[in-house]
C-alpha cells in the first residue's frame, strides 16, 4: 500500500457509528481537511423538505441535486454547511432530516452529483473523507480505508444523547428501529450500497471512546507515512 504526497483517507460506516466525530477530530489532529459527505446529502434533504417535495418525486429531487449550491466551510471544530448561501449546519441534524435523508440518498442521479462534487473537493488532497461509499465508489484508490461500526444499542444511545443536548426528546426504542431501517436501506439500495471497501480496516466502536478511535486512525496514518519514508 502506498500513500501519495497529498492523500485522501476514507472512513465509511452506518449512522451513529462514530465516524463523523472521529473523522473531524482526526482531520484536525493531522491538520487536514475534513469532508463531511453526509452533510451534502442532508443539505439536499433540507431543500426538499423546505419545498415540500414528496420523497417519491425522484425526478424533481434529481433536478435539485443538479442545480443546488452546497458549500462546506472548514472551521476549528469541523465544517459549516451552506445551502444556496444560507448556513444550515444545525438544520441538517434535525429528526425530520434524519428520517428523510435515507430515501434521497438512494436516488442514483443525486449520488452521481454528490460523487462529482466530493471528488472535486478531494482533488487537493490531505483530506479525511467520511460517508457510506467513500472507499467503494468515491475514492476507491485511497491508501487507507476504514469501516466503523457499533451495536445498534450503542448507536441509538449516542443519537439520543445528541438529540437531548439540543432539547429534543426522543424514544430510545424508536431510535433503534429508525437506525435498523436506515441500515437496511443503505445496505440494500441499488446504487452505492453501504459496505466495507476491499482492504478496509474494520473498527468496532461499541466500547471505544472517541479519543481511542481518533488515536487509532491517526496512528495508522502516521505509521503509513513513516513506512513510506523508510
């Protein structure tokens, strides 16, 4: 395995597996760019919900994806997300978006548009990209690929804590059901299904702290960099 001068490192996995926080903090420690690809799909979802477009209206949603203006602005703690010039960093994390984003991710043309944008963003290199098809579709030649997962119980509890910090009360059992349904949709969709990329390093985060996850990812990158110098 080789590493280019300005590589892209990818972290894939299902919802609430820890990949977003880990990718963001690992990128900060490495002084690389953090690419929150899930935020791009959530941005489209926000626009669909704002315009009250039915989730089964695939043609209209695809047209939105072809013309939408999404920007990711790097900041100290990750990225700010902008939709048509308006910041939506908080809006993309609401329960309504959580429920609607899955069907939108399944639309082939939406994914094609997002893959094009993600590759453009990654072309500069020194990027930690996280999502569900980073290693399989978007950056298949990445020198380091990780696949993070955790038990549904652990993932639901994480999501509950995140929502309650925002003052949103949620039912834990309902969260488990939502996560299981999202896993099924993501893993069985026709286009870019969720799966571990060939050669990916599997990381079970059920009992790992975020600090341990970040240390592992950064350690793997540093080790690869060291190998290339020797």
